[in-house]
C-alpha cells in the first residue's frame, strides 16, 4: 500500500465520521481538511506540525 492509498483511506474514514456527527458544520470541515492537507504536505501520518495562521489560510477562513 502506498502513501496516497493511506491518505485516501484516512480521508474516507474522516468523511464518514464527519457525516455522522450532526454537531459539525462547514467551518469544522474546512478546518479539519486544512489540517489533513498540512499533514499530507508534510508526509506525516500522526504528528502534524501546524500554526494557527497556516491552518486559517488553508481553510480560507478569515478572522
């Protein structure tokens, strides 16, 4: 199994969990996808190094 397959499986699992939790909204989804994107870019599977500004920029949320 290659790294792309692993990330695909993680993303699918995440989407199923997200869809089942009615408390989560589009803002949560954007933030979580930004964090997953950072992990993918860093080649990380467990420990993702992130800062607030980077996450907000990737999620396209302005505060």
